[in-house]
């Protein structure tokens, strides 16, 4: 079975969320922007993937259309790991992270979707999992910077059934407000997006400690300062999480060797797809680190992460952005109910994106 065509499409989907307008990357988000990767085979099977993403969508699309996709056409669609390894070597001079790896991630996800469809199995079964029907989700908030807003939204999420919440706040009053709004039983995590030196991070960990965090995420700049993270983990009194900015499995090994984290957060659309997630899982297991992948998506990347987690032996957690898409790309398959996400049981990723939604909201 050969790869016959690789096609990328950006869709911009309107969404709503319970707070004031906000976003990331210095932009206010009005839409969720998804870079879809479609892989067709000469056997008539089609797989769907997602490449990171957001503000870099256009650059990743250019990489896919101009050199990554054409290099994959004609190759054996069943040799997923071998193809990924070859393409990484071929394009390594263009960077071991960024658009090249993001594009390869999307193709890898699509090929695993095809593999599941060819076998007639949902991806989690293909990966060796059992019949897990659902995965616990944690509500991942936008950054609001307003303690009253944070408290209100935390209270609302808990009423909806979420037992785990993630903030993207960087102040103690906002974290305190989330604890007060969500209540003492709610599990609270804080992703700070790499703002501080290790010394500053230790001071903030001291301030956050009374609010009983499950983990503090990426408190140190630069994100690959493993020694700095290890110091904060050892001296800060709070478990640390990191990995969304890590672009290949070998960097996770360096992270683990340094004792930098309790929770590892590879991102399937950034690190090399499902194949890379599996490699990180082996490394994490050997190091005694808990895997909690980064997945703030609404496309095939979220579905792939959900299947991957459903195949894990330990009780998993999946990240779900706390927002509602107006047009639903997957007919509700990426929604959470009572703080849980159902694992699609169809072959491959379990559900294909709605072609009518793609046609209406695609930009390129």
C-alpha cells in the first residue's frame, strides 16, 4: 500500500468560551485554527492527521506542501516508523523542531489512522490497549489575568463535572481564586508558559504551595533548562511538568536523566506523531515519570492523543481546551461530558472530519 497523495488544509472554526476575549502568542483568538493533513493511498484508504499549529500554521503548511508531502508520495504507507526516521534524517538541516517536525507529525498521525482502518481496529486497540471506553479530561483554561474571572470559570467547570483543571495564570491571586472557586476536592494544575528564572520560579512555587497544586508546568525559561527545572522540582515542594516545547524523544531522555519532571508532556502534533509518543512512553516508564501528553487541539491530534492514552495501562488524563466549537469538525467526538471524553470505537481514529465543515471553513 503506497502513499498516493498528501494534502494539507487550514480550517478556522468559530468558538465560544466563558471568559473575556483572550488567546496566546500575543493574539486574541476569534477562531480555533486547525492544520489538517490528509493522506490518500493507492488502496483507497484515507487517513487524517494534524500538524502544529496555531500561529505557525501557514509555515507548517508550506513545509508540508513544498517538500515533506512530495517526499512521502510513493512510499510504503505501512512502514510508519521507518518513514518517519528517514524523513527526519533527510530534512534535519532544516531544523530538529519547528515546521519540518510539525509536518511530519501530521503525516505520522494520518498513517496510524490508515493502519487502524486497514486492520479494522480503533487506534487504541492497534496500540495494544483494551476496551477502555473513556478517559478523564482536565479543563484547560485560557489565561485571563483576572482573579474574579478565574474563580467564576473554575466554579462553572466543576459544576459541569470536571475534577481536574489547568490554569495558564502567573499570579498567586489568580491561583488562589481558582482553588476557592473550584473547591478543595478539585485537582488543580498551573501552566505558566516558561516565564521565570529558576530563582524566580522557586519563589513562585513557594507562593503557590498553599493552594495544593497537582503540578506546576513549565515555570522556567528557557524550557530546555533541565538543570533549572530539576532545581525547582527538588527545592520548590511542587511536582513539575514539562515537555510541550520538546521536539524529539531524545530530549525527553535528557530531561528525565536530569530529574527535571514528575509529569512528561509530549505533544503529538509537535514531536513526531504517534510514533514519537510511543518512544517517549518507553523512556518515561523506565525513568518512573508519568506521561500526561499536551493536547490543546480540536482536530485529529486530540483524537490521536485520546487513543494513545486509552491504550496506556495506568489511569490517564487528557487535556481538553475549555471552549465550545460552533461548528463541530467531528460530530461531538472531541467533546467532554461530566469531565470525561469517550474513546471513539471505529477503526483508526474512529471518526473522520466532516467534509461540509471543512468546505465551509477552510482558508487554503
